C-alpha cells in the first residue's frame, strides 16, 4: 500500500495521512497479515502481527481487507491477488472537467466502500459485497482524461512508440480511464467491477476489458513468483515490495503525480501450440533460465544473479546473446533499467472453428516511475532481439498515469486534478 | 466421489473397487478434508478427520487431491471447486471405434496423473502439474461418440426438445465428448485442460469451451450455497452430497451406465442490466425467495421448506404462482422432480461497441439419473411460466451420458463401451 520510506509530498491531505501514524508499516502489515489469514482461515480470529495491523474487516470468511486510503493507491505494492479485471473506459463527448471530477468522487466513494467489504452506495446486490477477499481498486488516467480535466499530462503519458513485434488491435489499446479491480475471489472482482462500471456509465463507454488469473489463495507459498502459461517463472527480478529499492523504481518523486506511478498494460498473446513444439533445451535457451526452477543457465537458484560472462567449453556464452533475460537486462548495451511487473495470465476457451486449442497469453502490467526511461529501453531491446519473440505477440498496449493515493474525504486524483 | 449406499454394479473392475475397502466413505472424507485444508493451509501437516481420509498428496501448499478412480467419476458428488472449464469436442471423421477407445485410454491415464498432482505423460510444463488443488476431471459421452463406438446410447441421450425461451447458438451446443475440468485454482485448470486437449487433438476438434467460477477457497463457509451474478443463492434445494437421497436422484441404477449419470449443460445468459432496474420487491416476487438470505417468501431461513399455501392479507399466494421456485417445484401441477445442480458463473469483459457492461450468466450444470423424467418436466414448467425468464435466456444446450468411474488399470467408459 505504501513504502516504508515515505517521501512526503507536500499536500495537506497527504500530510494528514502521514500524521495519522505509521500508516506505511501498518498498511504493509495488512498485506502480510492477509497472507497470514490465508494460512489460518476458519480460526475464530486470525492472528495479526500486531493489533494495529488488523484490518477493519476480519472474520473467519470473507478474507482480509486492504486499506483503500493511503499515500499510494492500493493494488500496486500490495500482493497481487488471484483474480483481476482491468477496465479501460472512454469519456463521453459531453463530459467536461466538472463531469470528470464528479465521476471520480463517485468512483472513489464506492471503491472505498467495496474494499471495506461494504455495499456500494446504490448496490443492488449488497450480498455480493460482503467478501472483500483483499479487494483493491486502482485508478489510472489516460491522456484524454487529463486533457478533459484541463490539467497538463506528464510528458510520458502517451501511447508507446510502435514496435516491430507489435500486432496491436484497437480493441485492446488505449483508454481515458483505467480501473484495475483485483481480489482473491473472482465473484468479488466481478461484482466490484460491475458496481464501478455502473458509477461510470453516465460519464464513459467501455473501451476494453481484460480479465486474468494468478493462483488461488493457499495454493502456492505466498510471495512465490508466478508461473505463466509457458510454465516459466515470471517476475523473478522484481524489486521487493516494501523495500526502498521498490520505492525508487516505482513511485514518482516530484510534481503533481508524486506518490503515484505509471502503468503499462500490454496484452501479449502467447503461442502455446508453437511453444509445445520447442523442447526443453530450446525453451531454456530462449529465456536464459531453467524452466523448472527459474535459475539462470549460469547456475544457482532462482535468486542467484546471472553470470553473463560465463562461457561453455566451446566458448559460447552460457546465457545466450539473444536470450530474453540477457536482452531484458541490457547487459550487452551497458544499460540496466528496472520495472515492477504485476502480470496476470489469461486464457479463453477455443473459439469455434479457430483450430486453436485456446487463446492464451499474459496481461502484462508493469509499474515504474517513468515509462520512457525505464520500460521503453527494455522493450526496445526486446523488440530488436529476443528469442522469446518467436512465441509472443503484443496485441494490446496502453499507458496510464496512476495518481497517488488519497485520504478519507478526498477522491482519487484530487491532488493531481485540483 | 461415491455414495455411502453403494449399489454394486456387477462388473469385475467395479467389484474390485468395492472390495478394496470403504472407498465410499473414504472418498467423501477427502472432500471434507480438502475443506479442512483450506482452513489450515500453512500448517506443516493438515488435520484430517482420520488418517484414512488423507489423500495421497498432502502438503502445506498445492491443495488436496480428490481420488480419480472410484465407483463414480469425481466432479459430481465432490464439492464444486472455484474454477472450471467445460470442453466439448467433436470426433474427427476418420476416428472409428478403436480410435475412440485409444483416445479414452490416453485421456484416462493423463487425467489420473494430473489429479494426483503429477505431470501428464507428455507434459511439456510439468511445473504446472504440481498443485492439484482438488482437481477433478469428468468425462461425458454425446450420442456421436456412442454411435462411433458402436454401442447403443441410452434413449435419453439426445438434444433436449426446443423450448420457447431458448435462443440457442450452435457454438454453445452439442458435442461428442465432454470434459469437465475443475479445481480450486485457475492455473491448475488451465494446464490440465490443455494437456487433455493435446491428448484428444489427433482424435477430435474443439466444439465449444466454457469457463466459469465459484468462490475461491476460504472465502465463504464450505458447503455454502453459491450466489449467482443476480446476487441470488442458487442451488438451495439440492440433494445433499453423500446422502442416500443424492444417490437416488443422481446415479443410474441399471444397465451399462449403472453408477453413472446424465449431465445437462445449459449456457444461460443473464441480463444484468435489466436486472439492475428491478427493485428488491420485483426480484423477490420473481424468484419466490428473499435475495438477502435465500429464505422462501413464506418465511423462515434458507433451509425452511416453502409454504406454497400461505396467502397474504388480500388473499394472494405469498409465493406467487409464476415465481421461479413455485414453477420449478411443480406444486401446482402435482409434480415434483429433483436434479442436482452444480453451476458456475461466467462473465466476459464488455465487448467493444456492444453497449453492454458485460456478457454474463451461468454455466448451468445438472446431474440426474434420467433427464427425461427429472430435468425435462422442470424445464417445461419454467419454459411455460417463470417470471425469471424476463432476465434469463438459454443460449447453449447439451446432454451427455456420464459413464461410471473406473478402477486403476481401466479407462473411463470401459464398462460402457466394451
């Protein structure tokens, strides 16, 4: 929810939050305690590291709550839960600056309620609101929203440049407003997303929606790296949530978006049928890692730093020059950028007549303080050369500015748009 | 997995199973113990009601296993897990009886492995097989498969008659072979479904696939009735798994399919936008129950039998004559049939330009010994008159014959097709 090393943006609402106590540690503690709850569901009361860290909603069932209000928005540094829906909406033509602010007030109010496990204000199915299951709701702004709200957009807030590997489809790209709705339960996500869509209905039309999945609570050790549909551990080199390093990589330091971040969404189709035909050697060579344990081909385990200098007996680099990991890390260009990846798998049942066994891939989501200096160089290198490109195709792309979190009584984006 | 009152079909493989011990109680116990695990994940060893009830795969993570072999197939009487994919496949034209049997041997072998948490035989991502999470794989036969295998189909194995409310789409209907893949984790389901599709690829083409969700483990009390996307408790009057009554309703007693059942799959589109406009009174009148606690309008709680005779002060029945519950129960026709419902919710993000907030509904699944005498009369009554029809539209329909379970060394359907 927030980083331990809070760099205090000079805004009253935010100062108020920081005065309220050790929100940083507390909010992070809830994330950790949420994991703890997963281990002890069914106990009359779940243990928390301290009473202060307990959420307002804490029961044998229903799952924990993640605080909505805070210095940063939830859904970024908080653990990625099992189920997520990303919704991109376009503002209706007649919506002006006042309309945008009114809509954000409505959305913020209901998002706060839903994440507490309470019904939305005009909830027609309040029964579906009582299991928050670590629900988080994160809002992001596209360039269209900033312009409609008559406020300057960050210079990086624009579609990414075209890449050679892209086969972008309009139906998965762009958008004025992004809502990331995520929880450890798919019915919770479905209901919350619908309540927010209803709030936004008078102001927006749906542009695209993407739904993805990670592991259900309790199925893998909390904090485990996600496996994607290729079977690869995906996200190994992520900065650790809660660390100062994470804060440096992810949070914007200055300007109106201080305490916010940028979000890149890429819909990446994965050719599972083609991947089937690659043997383990070809797969590992393409990634530069071992599929089974995620260790770099230079040895060790998933957490061992790769040795890019290591050569085989016949003089070739053990981690190939065109391998995904080597290209992503930029070792051969003397560069090194970092982003925080928080992806979801997607898979649709085979479309009739498609001949495919399924349509599958990854809803790639990354957060970084500046997409131009962090995400873009990595993507450029991968676009140039990356063996994995044989089996992956970006079919959607969008960039959003994520405003900082808000305090109670404020609305999401208030500090940015006021 | 099986009923406590085992009616022994006179087949060697099945007798062998029954000789092997109290499989009935044991298998059911695993279901219950699985729920227990959900409550105590993270403990070094999870408590089971007795040692005999522990499954072969039992770890802090990965989730429990549900035995694949047994008198009945798993995935019917066992608790419905969080995530399911239903796949309907059509046999390729050149597949003869031998091909059908060969395919079923392959599928059975891999289904048994995957449900144990082991990789499929030609598993290219064995890493995705190690979390069974209560995985069950259930196979059903359409009329096409029975005919190709040169064996007579049960007389009820045919498409349901057309109903006035139907708007069936070919892409969601029929099929020669049905695979129901369900687990408490969506990645487990995705991988298992793919492995089975690969096994079947040489013999079949995909006809349709449907994916649905229930609650994640630990989010609601085990055994709770599922809420559908209308917010209603759905499945209240189900016979209790493990009861003699369940066995009577679900399992076929005689003939080649003894120990098996029939499966009706209906894809029911739910008009959530229209439902939004109905107030609580109109909703409850349509169902005959209270949305909040599922109690009949005649009073009590979810488990209270409805009093269809009760009238209001002005003489009208409290549970309206056209209400869903009254029509489903057949009280006014002097009929009463029962089925076992095991549905999943579905929702797709809004399609661009559709104007809808989402495409949503229910993958209705029911099991009953005879669809003609059990499912059909209920559906006929609902087709004639049911206030709920205003908001629901069947868009897919299929009937499958579910063969009994098999013993180790046998293949699914062996007793039926040999």
